[in-house]
């Protein structure tokens, strides 16, 4: 099969490409295995950059729209880098009334990130969530 060249990406080194290719080869003949292939590639790289989504789609003979649709639909997939630590802050009504906005603001200022972002050093990702069951 005529495979595309490995796209240049700062987060995917040359030693990862053979592993990615093995994942694609393993899942190519199995109908509906795109979720498993994406999960394994994300475990390897840490997230799913668009270049990697394109590469997986071409390798599995799937349209870009299908691969992107799956990756963007399921919450377990991320197309942006995540930090080693995820800081989850409840934005539910009870916590909002108790002052979570101030906590969020302090975390944003301390680590120079906004909700949904990852710090430049990739140590922290800030995520707003709904009810953690620890109101206030």
C-alpha cells in the first residue's frame, strides 16, 4: 500500500511512527475499530493532533470527516495537548454561589491559563466541570 509520508509534528518523534503504523495496521481490517485505534494513538502521543488524525484516516481508508467526527464527539479524546495534572473545578450552581469564580480566577492567574487550556510547560490543564458532589 502506498502510505503517506509521516507529517512533521513537534509532539510525535520518529520512534513513535512505527508504533502508530502498527496500531493502524492492526485496526485497518476490523470494521468499526476507529475508536480503538484513536485511543491507542492518543495513549502513545498524549493527544490527537490534526496531522495524526489525517494519518490514521488515510491508513484506515476512512474519510477525514469520519475520523474527526469520532475524535470530536467522544469526551475521552483530546485534540489539544493535556497537562500532566488536570485541575477540575465545579461550575455548578451551588459552587458558583459559594465563590468558585474567585477560585477559578486565582488558578487562571497563578498558572497563566484559562478554562480549557493547558499551561505552556504542560504541567496543568484547567477544566470546568459540572457537579463533583462536594458542593461549596
